[in-house]
């Protein structure tokens, strides 16, 4: 499959590496220039391109940029064919992104993203830490394989996203519509808690839309407190404890 990835940070670069290793033809772009990520692209076996090229002549586009930057992509994505699957990996953090009233009032994050870019999206890979994506993938069939939720409104697009999630080493769970994708947003039991498939199904059902933003902000405050140092395992354990 031909895949464009816009965003070359920890998540975008990790997905590029893993998908290229599976045999996909991957183009990677950032907000600067192809030259600025050429060494990375050479290392992981992908093509460094502009964001316009990343959205051109591909079967799927993966967006892995800061949440508040999505309006900047509207023009870039305006002319791609409807058959191209657009996947949103982002999460909203007001302290980083600035307050967005519509999302603060309860609009699901990926609904807002779809409106900003003028394209329907599938929400995937958002509910995992970058280190989880990089280090915790396992072969299909493993009893301890981590499952990740995939939400969307188009069955064909959602199926493609699920296949790509599987390629990166995780079990893909069809998590329902984009309107219901708040179940996998920050502060919910499904978010960055490294659950198996049966556990993830229960976690999605246990999500509380009112508590989720409160949990999100409380977790961020704990992780960002002066002197606080958390291992990966401690971050996951804290997420589980505070969203249970």
C-alpha cells in the first residue's frame, strides 16, 4: 500500500518505520522540509517529501501532528480523492494546544479534526504512548498482544486502518463511530493503558465523558509536576489507576 505520513515526531516516525518494514511504500513529511528529515528517512527506509507530496498519489494518509495545527492542513488535503483513507492519530491537550471551545464543550476530537481539514477521518493509534508503539508490538495470536481502538464512519476506510494497525504489531478493535470516539480520548480507561482485546472492550464501555477531561488534566498535572520522573511502566500504571 502507498502511505503518506504527515508528521515526523515520535509517533509519525515510528509508524513510518513499522509500516515500511511491512513492505508498504511510505512517504514521510514534516512541517519544515524534506531535507530536515532526510537522515531519518534514509535510516528507516522511507521517502522524505513535502506534506503536499505525502498527500499525493497514495492510498492512505496518516496525520500525526499537534492537535491545534489541523486547520493548517485543509488546503493540503483539499484535492485528494475521496477514496484516500485519512487517519487521525492526534489527541487534544488544552495546556499544549490552547483551549478549543467546541472540544471543551464535548465535541469528539476527531469530529473536530474532520471539520477542520474538510475530510472524514478514521481515529487510530491515538490511544498508545509513543514508546508503546515503538516497543510493545507483538505477532498476531499472542495472548498478551496489546489491542488498540479504531473508530470511524466508513467501513472500508475503517477496515484499512485496522489492517495497518495490525501491521504495526497490535490487535485492532473496531470501536464504533467517530461520534463515539471520545471513548478512546485522553482520560478514558482505554487511553494509554496497554490492554489486551478483552480488557480493551471493557475499558471502552467504562468510559465516562464527563470524567475524561478531568482525568486527562489531573494525569498531566501529575506527570508534569516538578521533580516527577516516571518510567514507562509507571505512566501506564498511573493511567490505569486514575481512570479506573
